[in-house]
C-alpha cells in the first residue's frame, strides 16, 4: 500500500487546495520522516492536525502539529 497524510483544521475539516502537498510514501517510516520535516510549513498554511492513512485504512490520528507548551 501507499501512505498518505490527511491535513485538517482543529475541527477535523480537511485542508485542501492549491499548494497543499499530495505526496504518497512507500513506507510508514518515509511518511513520518517527511512530516517531521514539513510540519512547520503546514502550520503556516493553516493545518492544525494530520491523520496518516495506509490506503483507505487510518493508521493514526489526529496528531496535532502545534508544539507542546
């Protein structure tokens, strides 16, 4: 399968549109490595949380992108 991220606001609404990444990853580790590098940019684009999917199956989420204070 391929792993993808769903980008959401804090109320679980999908964040979509031009400029939003649509990468697919061959492994969960690749997807998690990417989100570790991209989360700050995603926050700036209005993404509050993400969910990881393996095909149609949700692996986990929602996971907040906001730093713990």
